[in-house]
């Protein structure tokens, strides 16, 4: 299948990332960056960017990894591509204020974006490759953008796992919040919806994130977070690559400076809901065991995926 014949992008993803989800990520870009930066060492070690490389950052968001890539490719350049206008505005502003001159940004759906053929030495992504309508077509388009022998390195979420510290804690938070909201709303409220709205997009499970149950754009984005959690599927959709490797990487995610800050952040995703001080305090207790001098930190895991565009 060629890029020209691939299906159109899922409208709800573009809607989410140009609407409430993208706006929230742009507004809270420093916090999301802090949350995700635990994967940077593994990602950039695997990417092994050389000074002269031309780097493509897929789903670059506010451009944190594009800026790191640009610094590493001191004599080359980095290009971030993203579907979200608000996040690209943030990326351009952050890049200018950092004085980085060898990074640029393009708006587009990486599944069908007309990248220059063989225009890059390496493609990277920190959690920006899960949202395609057709993953195999998207990775074929990305492979085409790489020179023969060019490399791919990305990280994506592992399956939500109630045994993991982060999944368990966010699940507990979502359940408690749903209970507290139900107390306000009375018997007609829908705790499942409330729980979904506050479930971490990083850890949304199929049970809490059914697209049929929650058809709005934000819900679709959260569901898509888990689209590459199965290594067998990763291998399947990377058919245009060879030497595909999927390795688990343990990470610590940072959800706030303090339990109160973590609760504020999670509640900011449902701004139409308010809770009194007593209820907020009970939510803070969920995070208390993970409060450290360096913020609320929970153990989680991601997949690190590397692959190579065949040389011939
Ligand atoms: C989970 S965020 C990660 C952002 C960024 N990589 C980071 O680490 O902060 C996912 C990003 O993928 C982008 N995205 C979603 N679908 C996309 C698509 N089809 N093409 C390009 N970018 C896309 C979103 O707009 C968003 O910026």
C-alpha cells in the first residue's frame, strides 16, 4: 500500500489533538515533559544520533525531543512533525527561546505526510506513533522518509497492568474520583464515564477506554495510547523495516511536585467538575505513598522499539 492510497486520518484524532487534548498538552507542556522525560536516556541511547544526522521526530508535540535531537545533530538538523497546531506553536516558541536554529516543524499526519524520500537518517518518537488510522501504512510512509539503512527508534506504552505501580495508583484514583463525583451527582451519574475521563492516557485500559462507550475525541486519543502495547502487533505493523527489536524499559513517571499538585493536574483534565476540599484531600492520599523530594514518582514501563530500513 502506498502513501497515496492510505486511508484518511481518523478525524477524531485530529480533532482531539487540535482540540481539548492538544490544548491541555500545550498548556501543561512542562509537566507532560517531566512525566515523559524518564524515557529519554533509553530513547536517545538507542537512537545514537550522530552530529551530522538528519532526524525526523514523529508526533513531536511541544518539541522536547526534537530539541534534544537538534542539539545532538549539531551539524545536521531535526524536523518535528505533528498533527496538532497548538502543540506545534508551543514547539516553535520553545525552540526559539532555547536559541536552537537547526530544528524546524511541519504540521501533518505522519501516516500520509509527503516526507522527502530518503530525506532522513533516523526517525524517533517519544509516544507519538500510536494514533494512526493505519499503523502499517504510517510506518511504510516513515520508512520511505528514511534513507536505505536509516534507523527508527521509538517508545510507546506497555499494556496497562494493575500490578504496575502507576496503573494501580491511577486506577485507584479514577475509581475514587468516580465515587466522589457520584456523591455529588446522585444516582443518575455515570461513574464509568468519570473514571474514563480521568484515567491516564498513558495507562488507559481497553476496559476503561472502549471507543464505543466513549465516542468523543478525547476518549479516542486515550484509547489509541494503547494501540501498540502488544509486541506482536508492533512487529506486524513494522513490516517495512528489518531487525525489529522490542525491549521493555522500566521508567519512573512524575505526576506532580506534591500529591496536591498531582491531583490539581489530573482534575484539570475535567475542568467542568469541582470537588470540595475534603474530597480533594482524600484524592491526595492516593498519591501520598509516592511523594518524594523530587515529586510524586511512580514506577511504570514502556516498550523501546528499534528497527532499520532495509538497505536494498
Ligand atoms: C502522547 S503525545 C507525545 C508528544 C511528544 N512526542 C512528547 O514526548 O511530548 C502524542 C503526539 O502525537 C501527535 N499525533 C497524533 N496523531 C498524529 C499523526 N497522525 N501524525 C503526527 N502526529 C500525531 C499528537 O498531536 C501529540 O503531539
